[in-house]
């Protein structure tokens, strides 16, 4: 039987992920971790399946879109058009993701004086 331990955490303002595999019938094990860019989709989907999604919302709808855009762009390193779409979504319905992903974005927005809330997806 293969046991897979998957997780995400924030360290020094960056998103880190890890995946450890171990076999109950043999001494084999592996550990994979990364920090650059987005978490691999297999890791994200496992976390979402286990813990569910959370939604990041603006506390005040009148928050500066420039501040939001800058915070998201600095955090996610996405092209401007994708960042604009996320800024629009955050102002309307909010953004969905793993708890750690949304906490990281909430922290970036707080540093730009943009108040947010995180709730169950």
C-alpha cells in the first residue's frame, strides 16, 4: 500500500508544497518538494478534495483596484491580463483556492492596506 502525504505551507512569504510517498510493504520512500510558481495540479486537487476550497473576498468593495492588482501581480507573477481578470473576480465573487493559497494572497493584500476575509468555498 502506498501512503502519500501532501501539503502546502507559507515560508518567507512564498508558497511551498511537498509530497512524500512511502510504501507499507517495503522500505522505499520518496519526497518531492518545490516552491517556484504554482503548486502542481495533482497536489492542489488532493488538498481541495481533502479540505475543500476557501473563498477570498474583499471586505470593502471600494478597495483600490490598483493596490489589488499590484498585490496579486507581485504574489503570483502572472501576466497582466490574467492578473486583471483575478482582480475583477476578487472584487465580484471572490477567489477560490486552497486555504494556504488564499492566506498567501490575503497577506499580500494586507501589506497593500486591502482588507480581506476568507470563508468556506
